[in-house]
C-alpha cells in the first residue's frame, strides 16, 4: 500500500509540473472511459451467460416450473453476497446514492461499488429479476471515476467531473450510445454544466463505446420505418400525455412498494417474500423475466402472438387482437410491480431498462388499439419507440436522454421530431405534478438534493463543517477563577471564550469585555461560572452547512459553537470562515479548465 502511495505521489508531482489541469483531466477521462467500458461489457457478459445457462444449456423435465424459483434464488444470492462479503460496508442500489455522494459526500463513492454493483446485478437479472443493467453499471462507472479522481489527489469539482465521465461512459458502453451517455451525465448527475466540461465527457463516452464494441457489436433494437406522418402528430401527443401520467403512477408506486418491504426487517425474509411474488408474476407473464428486451424485439418485428404463446395463456393464441391487447396491458402493469418488487426485496438493478420496456409496451397498446378501431392506421413500431422516449423522460425527468438514447439504440433518427414532442410533453406533465424524479424525490424530502434553482445552497452543500471549525480559542472551565486564567485570557486574540466542564462538555460562553472589566478592577476572585452565558443555538459536527447558515441567520449571530454528538466542545464556526470558503469554491469552479 505504501509503494502505491509513493507511485501516485510521484505521478501527481509530475503531472502538476508538466501538464495543465485541462490536459490532465482529459487524459484521466479517457482512462475512466476505458475502464467503465470494460465494466459495462463484463456485466452484460456475466448476466447473459447466466441467462443462457438457465434457459438454453440445461434440460430437464418441467424446467419451466423452476422459473418460479429462479428470481428468488437470484435475489437470495445477491443478499447473501452483500451480507457475507461487504459486511458492514454500506451498499445501496440505484442512482440515488450517486446523487447523494455529489450532494453530501464530496463525490466519494466506496471502491466496492465498482465490482459489487456488477456481481449483485448479474445475479439478480441473470436469474430473472425484472430490472435493468444500466443504472448499476452507471453506478459502477461513477465509482470508477470517483476513485480515480481521489487516487490522483483531485478536488471536489474534478472528482465530480470524473464521476460523471464514468457514468456517461458506462451508459455509452451498455447501450453502445455515446451521445446518450453524455446527455445522461449532464441531465442527471452534474449540478451545473458549462461547455468546457463537454470535452472530458465526450472523450470518456467515446472511449467506452469503442471498448464495448470489442465485446458487443449488435444494436439493441432494430426499427424498420419510413418515417412519421403529419396526421399521426395528434396521436403522439395523446400517447405522451398518457405516458406522463403513467410516470407519476410508477414513481408513487415505487415509494409505496419500498415502504411495504422495508417493514420486513429480516433481509432474508424480505428476499423470500419478494422472490416468491416475483416468480409467480414471471410464471404468468414471461415478458417480465430479466431485462425483457427480447420480447420487445419480437413486438417491433410484428410477432405479436409470440408473447401469449410463451405463457400459460398459450391456449388463447389466435384468439384475436383484443386478447393480445389485454395480455400486454396486464404485462405492462405487472412489469411495474415486478421491477419494484425486485429492487425493494434485495435485488439489484435499475429502472432505466424497465422504463424502456414499459414505454414500449404502452406505445404498442396505444397504437395497436387505435388500429383496431378503424379510425386510422398508426405505425406500431414508431409508437413503441416514442413510448420508450416518453417513459424515460417522465420517470427520470430526463427528456434529452430519452430523445437521444432511443434514437441511438433503435436507429430511429427519422423519428426525431416525434421523439422530441413525446419527451417534452411527458416531462412537462410529470414535472408539473411531481416536482422530483424517481431518483431525486427521496433526497429532496431529506434536504440532500443539489438544485440550480438555489445557487447559494448548491455551493454551501459542497462544504463540510468539519473542515471549517476554528479551534484556536482559550477554553475556560466552570470552576476557574480569573486569577488562575489571567495570562491565558490576556494572550488570547479572540473576544469569546468557550466554557466546559472537566470532561470537555460544552456549557456556555464568556465574552472578553466582561473579563477585561473585572481584570482592570482587579476583581480576580470571580469564578467563570458566575460570568458564563448560555447560547441559544449550537451546531453539531454532522449538521449540513445550509442548516448552519440558517441557524446563524435566524439568531442574527456571526459565530456559533460546534459540539460533537455527545455534547463535547470542538470549536466555533464563523460566517467569515464560511464566506472565505464560499469565495474559494466559486473561484475553483471558474478556473477549473484554466
């Protein structure tokens, strides 16, 4: 470990002498992109190997009935891995933890996220968990960028940029969509964006796409279309409105399902309950197994009966178009429950992939149903693709990501206008009724979300109280007399003195003018206890800087004492220290690529 530290110190010393900050960040972004591309490919390879082994490489009687238990096995293995190998280290799923690390942890993500996200997701999805691979690999890529930045001794701003580069590269590698990776990082992760940040994101995303193509070259979906027609515009808008409201339903459902499973305290009991319910859902609706992209490919090709034919409802194959519509409608709502059950019961994955699946199913139901009425004829594949973009936009509050991702993974660039319309309308409806996305609502409720709507809060949230505490104060004890502490008081350059007991528990303060008045009068037998004043507010070391400033403003004070969780004195926090740090952060942001 000591040898690695020496090598890193030499590297940092060399690059500071020979490279500009801008050049070094670009080089680092390429490294992060390459590693993230490998990580994305590894996750896809592991997951698909498990799926192939379970579905194709094994043959035994009544194998289909084991599908009831495969998801349970995957979730249990994922939970076991976390409990056995990560132990006391914190493990979370989804992109919320990445947003929290940017807001509250100086963009620090634990190293184990690089591999633990891959292992748990491969087990969950490979055994049939109804989630996607993209959010976990984005978390893994973010952890790669975070740890590379920290290892190179970079500051918060640079580490955050490399974190975003890792996420962008992971999305680019997972979907073979470099442009969508960049847009995703800008929309979801970066608290603010400027043009110079685009270059490292571009390099990381492009590098990951190149690396991923060494392992996978196949496009995710194939769309055969001659474009869109003007008369269908109204129907695209209607689809977007429906999808916007469905996005609200899905987001609210996610918190209800999570609360329900959180009430089960035993993690294995939670996994058992969720796994059994999930297995039953997949047994009824095979489209819920794993990512579900195969079924969407069949729908895009027009093989509608295949969905029913592979289920327990196969006797209804050929029963007519309305039987297909009803089956897919039930599959859509079952997918929403299956995804949330998988995540809430202990499995790993994300809602990126499920959003695409649900959007495609919604688009299919809408267009296919309209066609059955005879009012007009809509292109079912076009509306499936539009539904994908609308769902991502509404659920994730990321309209640009929805547009560019779906255009890239389907090759549907001729549908750019419909994609723009449905993404905008779905986002507007979802945002108007529900201010925060599925990723940010929990953070916003706790006050842990960075927002460009409040620039001061964004900058304050970057600060850590423990680095701003001033401790060069003369500490007086309750039983001291002025005579005992006369020299210390006269040598102090502060006009406030903290008072503690002999266990260092904070009790109050004494002001210099009180002490000097008594010293001038030579009334030195007075005990500190007689002079001490209590303070109306104190700050604990774990308080956030926005809350610290709120306390200062409410009491109209310039300085407040800081204590630990046991009430012991640590120092003082002053507005001067906060303002100096505030200016330094603004200057660092402005000069990042100078």
